[in-house]
């Protein structure tokens, strides 16, 4: 198997975000592309990644490979790739390791031993969201960073006209308002409000700089679904709410 990216930024960003939430996971390399689905140890967040074969500059994979990987180690290695470096994913000659080769002026090769990852049958739940909207991911990213100045939690709420990102704490409060005219799309069937952990969201928004758009789905005290989208790439997160007053 061989998969090559001439721009390492996308892979670096998605692995950086995922590795902060999930310690280890099974990466599936199939003829259709690279995929990963896993839950964090506390079962608070679910990660679902898809990189289509078309997202790679070269993709020579004709069967399915399931690779158990320490994502922290993978992240530290990918951070060694600089701007303009070519990153190649393959397996070692004996198939016991994931091989990351970084090409530029020199060729650097890293092998990560494959590990046994506990098999989980993870299904994406079918949820009926009151609010579904598509916005610029930088707006969400800045809103989470603003909220982080005042609280460990952020509240997402909306009415028929606006999305609100807010937080309050002993040092003050903040509110970011985005009107439906400022959104790419805005579909709200009723007012809703849910609270979420900023620590998880700070990791998730690490991919905002490579995403062209983010789809936000939420309701009243129900999970938040974020779909970060770029050409050939979909990174989705499902985050459990924090119930206010508990």
C-alpha cells in the first residue's frame, strides 16, 4: 500500500485534533480512502474521519488494510513534516508497522509498530436536531477561544434569526452572535440551547484552519455534531452535552 500527500497540512491538522481526544485507533486504508472512527476513553466524544482517495496525490491501495496505531506517536512524527514536505504512508516490509516517509531535500523514514486496538462496534446515532447550520469554521473557532477566556463551558443557542456562542464566569462573560444572513445556510425549527466542554471543543477546532466550512447540528441538552469539510475530507465530531445545573 502507498498513499502520498504533497501537502502535509491536512493530515497533520486532522491527526493533531484526533490524537488529543483518542489515544489509539484503527486506521482503515481501503481503495476508497482512509477512514477512522473511535470514541474517547470517557465516551464523551466520538470522532469520524474520512479522507477520500481523491484527497491524495497518489493512492495505490487495492485492498483493505486495518492498522492499529498509537495516535500520539503518529502526531509527533507528522509534526516533523514542514511546509512543502511530501508525506507518504505505507507499511513496513513485514507488515508490522505503519511507515511514514517524509520527502524534501532528504528522505526521512519513520516506522510505528502496529498495535492491537480493542474492537468497538461504533455506530453514528440518528438524531433529530432542531438547529442545522453551515458557517465559516473560523467563526466557530474564534467563538470557542473567546468563551475560553471566561469559562470551562460554552453555551450554543439559537433562535429563528441568530446563532449565539456564549460563556460566563467569575471574571466576566462573552457572547458571539451570528445572524442567519451571515451563515452559509441556516435551518432552525425551534429555539434551542445546550452547554458543552470547552476542553474538547478546543481540540476539535484545531482543524478549522484547513476546513472550508463547518456544519453545526444541535438541540436542547443533546449532543453537538460538527462536520468539518474540505475537498475530499470530512472530519466529524459528536460531543455529549453538559446538563446545566448538574
